[in-house]
C-alpha cells in the first residue's frame, strides 16, 4: 500500500477503547452493498491453499487430513509467548527455527499492541514464515482488529489514531518502540517512519499485505473475531477468495482516500470485531442454524476464532455443535501484558481429527464447551 497519508473520512466510527466501532448509517448501507455486490472480480490466480479445501463437502469424520493444522491465537506484542507456543506445539525447535515439516499453522491476528516486543513479533513472523515455506509447510497470517486499527491510524483516520494509541488498546506501545528504535523526536516523525515501514519497500510491507481476513484448511475456517449471518452469506456466495478480496480492495482503497470498504470490514458486524463471549454465545439458535447451513455449503465443519480473551483454556461452543459446526474459541491471553507472564496457547487439529486446546492449564480434548476450573490461580 503506497501513500498512506490520505484525507480524513467524513464519517468515522464512535468507538470506546477496545470496544467495537459504532454502527453508523454509512456502515449499514455498506453492509447492504456487500450483499448486493457479490460476485466481485477475484484475482486471476487462485490462492495456493485451494487444494486443501473440503470441496467434496464431507462430514468432519470423513475428511482426509494431510497434516495436522495448528492455530495460534492473539500474541499481543509478546514474542516470547509466540515462540513458546510454537515450541509447545512442536512447530519449532529449541533454537526457535521451523521444525514442523509440511505442517500448517494459522496465526489468528492481533500480533501487536499491549506488549513490549511488538517489532520483534513482526520480525520473527517474517523469519519463521519463510522457513516454513522452504520446508514445505505453511503459515497463514490473519488480520486482527489491532492490525486494522494501526492501518486506519496510519491512513490518517483521526478517530482511529486516538483509539489505537489509547493505553487500553495498546497501540502506544508500538508507537514508543518505533520512536525509541529510530531515535525519533516528534510524533510526526514517528508516523512518517511507520508509514515507510509498511509501505512498498518497507520492512513490513510484504508481511502486512500477506494478511487475510479468513483462511480455510481442509474443512476448518479460521477467522480472527467470528462470523455472523451476513458474512456467512457472503462466504457462501463468494467463497474464501471473495471474502479476502474484499480486504485487498479495502486496503488498496485507503491509499486513494476511500474508506467505505474499510469501514464495512472493521464495523461491529465485521469478522474482526465479532466477540465470542457476547455476540456468539448470545446468538439466537435460528441465526446459528442459518450460519451453519451456509458454512456447510462451503465444506466447513469447524470454525476457530480468537479475539475475545477467555479466562481459562480454549472451549467449544455447544450451540454450534448442535448444528454440526465445531466452533472453537482460542484466545487464552498468552501475552505477558495480561499479567500472567508469557504462556502458550493454541488449537491443534490432528490428522485423525482429534482436537486439542493448549493453554497455561495444559492440554484439553475439545469435545464440548469446557467447564472452567474454579479459579485461574488454582492452575
């Protein structure tokens, strides 16, 4: 994305720190546009992972899995937690180099903010992603709401600058790291340097432009926040590529000062902000049934989400399971920024279909919604 300095949009979301953006009339119209504007032109080349889709729409127990697939939830600026998780899940060795062979890892977004080693996280992701590809494996990087806030801030969206830099959201930690690393004085210098870092030719341009809204491996959908009936219908009609194409267009449009697609994606109804503990757990059964039906048409039997920090280990949602979808929440707050030190977290789907949830509490087999222990301290 070139030229991140653009005009401030006429409408911006009203957003409390780390809360979902408010749903403005423009966003409502934008969502309607998403539905009416389906069948958008996709990239001429299919995504490389398209051969790992459940195109035959087999049931979960019938899917043949070539390798185990591991999801890594929100890192939040803690490179030690990221490395610890990859080691615990046997994707890297004692030297933090790739040792996963042809396995697939999906990182669920929110690599930055709140922690103190944000740039180290980005640097390590660049390194380990390349090592995985060289070994015949793969690491998919998903966009999180915190990356989207940073992108909006760099695009000079004034509301997003204020929201992202708040201590609650933790963008100030990234800002301070950049200022210290490059010995910058004014805020203007820091913003300019950040734009350079993520612009074409910058050290993080390839990384940020490789991030997707969603990824599907075999019959498993990975998304940062979650999915609702609006986005399930879009996915049913346009597929994974169609959803990811919307983000590519939104990101590209920012350089032209156009924020409409971006606003649609980062709204409270977008896949980056849907929350497991409120939006999904309180979802009416009729809506769950509609979502499950749409996902099944794309060969999806499992959904793995991050974003909404759980007090205990990963858990499976009983309501979705009733309708044939294993929806797993995975964010266990593994960043030291949350006060428990750097801990591991992840969800592993093995070749035989077994599902394991990893956290500071150990390893749990996820067959249903996990009853929490009496207290976190007890672990």
